[in-house]
């Protein structure tokens, strides 16, 4: 049962860890995860949303994450 749940559920701590490994600082990772929780999109995976934003905007991952922190580009995540 735990393996099945792990495949379909995540936590803010896990998502912050993913973002840290993508090169974001702990403060940046926290800001991104908090913003995703507030928008109700964290279940899709923080790293996935940052990658999708980067792909759609044609920028690198770090620039996409920083834009999301500034409040820019959320239409690429929610839409």
C-alpha cells in the first residue's frame, strides 16, 4: 500500500528536495512550493511544472523557476 501511495501522492518536503536538486536554493525552493500549494498544482510535481514552464517560455529551468517566484508564467503551469 505504501508504494502505491508514493506513486500518487507527494509532500511539500519531497517537492522542495526535487527543486534543490534542480539547482534552486532552499529559499527559492520554498517559495516555489508555497506558490504551487497556494495555486493547488503541487500534486503535478514541482519539478515538472518548472520544466514545463521553461519549455513553453523557451528559457532555462532556473530562469523559469525565478520567473514563477516573481509571479510570472503561471499561465503556463495552470493552463
